[in-house]
């Protein structure tokens, strides 16, 4: 069984895993269409600044959703202690990104 500190680390990693899954999924499934929309409708964004804008927007939405989930459910509802640290965030984001890539790989094989 995990200690309280170890559980707090795991919960912190889950937050970043949620972030990475949301961020990667938004980028994977919406980037192409959104890029086309921006290209046609927003003239001041060029081919270099559009990906920066799309990536930043996807990250901002992902942070909002992941942190809202963490604070609304894990902290406020279940009163779980969450440990935050850059290394925990780093590992959680990597796991989430790898998870999305694996799921997409299997999904695309059977389409």
C-alpha cells in the first residue's frame, strides 16, 4: 500500500496525465481543421505563427480542464492531498502523451 506522500505524488501525476491526454487529443484531432479555419479567416497569422497559436490554445484549454478537475473533484470533493513538482508534471505529461499515441496507433490500424 502507498504512503500518503506517495499517493499525493500519484494524484499529482494523474493531473498532468489528464492534461497531456486532453492536450494531445485536441492537437491530434482538431489541429488540421482549426489550422485551415485560421488560414482562411485570420490573416495576421502566417504558417509559422498558426501552429504556435494552436499549440498554445490547446495547452491553455488542457490546463484549465485538468486543473479544474483536480481542484473540483480530487481536492474539494474527495479531500485528496496532491503533490506538485516539475518532475511529477514532466513524467505525467510524458505518460499521457505516450498513452494518446498508443491509442491513436491502434485506432488508426483498425480504420
